[in-house]
């Protein structure tokens, strides 16, 4: 409701401050990883009741922060280090090493050689000379 918008905004800012301060309190990457990879559904699995469908779709904290656009939290240097490590270690870069190391420079060199020809044949002055 509009009459409570200022209060909601205040609460939102306080929650952002709290979550960002949690990252500030982390001493090393292990603590950051433990905080960001916490998954609330893992805690509920010990219960005898099966969680409902909505509860099983809850992601880890780092997913929620990223997809729910918590910009201050995601912009924190500890989160950035965690996410970079997740991206690098989450994929097998050795499979791409040959391509990036050897084939990309060859493609760049070919493109470098072809660019002047492309400019020459597409220039307006040359188009009139070719038609004659």
C-alpha cells in the first residue's frame, strides 16, 4: 500500500545492509562459500514430511542474490571472488585450451588480412569503378 511504501523501503535498505555486513564479517573464502552455498531445503530434508513443490525450488543463497537482483550484495568483493571461482572451477577449461591458445590467433590473423579487402570492395568509390 502507498502509505507504507516508505516503511517498506526502509526495511528493504536495512535488510540489504544486514546481508552485506554478513559478507563483511567473513574472514576467508571458506566462510564466504559456507554462507553463499547454504541451501535451506537441505535443512528440511531431515524432517519426515516431504516439502511441498515450492520449497524444493528454493536455490542456494548465491542464486537468490543473483537472480533476485540484490545489487549491493552481488557487488560485494567477496561475492565477486566466490562467483569468479564458481565460474572458473565449474567448467573444464582444459577442453577449451587448444581452441583459445592456438586457433583464436589464427582466426584473428586471417580476419586482419581480410579486413582491408572487405573495406576496399565495399567502399563507395570502388563500387563506381567496378561497375564501369
